[in-house]
C-alpha cells in the first residue's frame, strides 16, 4: 500500500460545480480507479487559496494522477478542464506533496 498527496487548482467561482460533478462521479471512472488499485481517495478544498488537496491510497504502482492513458480518465479530464487549471492535454495541474510527518 502506498499513500500519496497532491494539490490541484480550482478556478474561482467553480466550487459548487466541482462538488456537483464529483457527487455524480461516473461509475466507469470509479471502477477504473478501483481496478487500478486506487482507494480511500479524498479531495479537500482550501477556500482561501482555491487549492484542492488530494490524498489517496494505492495497491498498485499508479495513482489517479498517472492514469492518463486510460480513455475514461481522459474523458473526465476533458469534462473538468473548464473549472480547473489544466495542462495542454487537459490533465489537471497536479503537484505531488512530500510527507513530512505521520502519526498512526
């Protein structure tokens, strides 16, 4: 099991839409994530900065941020591109975060 954290950027005024889209997460996307080993996945929102903070556990080697070859993920990225900061391929700008402390 591997734990990962990363940050992404939400465009101002898109908070409700981001939440709405994730509340209706496509079943095929959920299945693709799960099949590739992603689980216990949460995204938090910092209101002051519009930074999204993601944290997930993986059973395999690929996190959700490394699934760009998957057509369902590509379709999701295209769907989300209007409300997030994205790269030229519509993948979210995602910055890995380094774990400095953990208490179990």
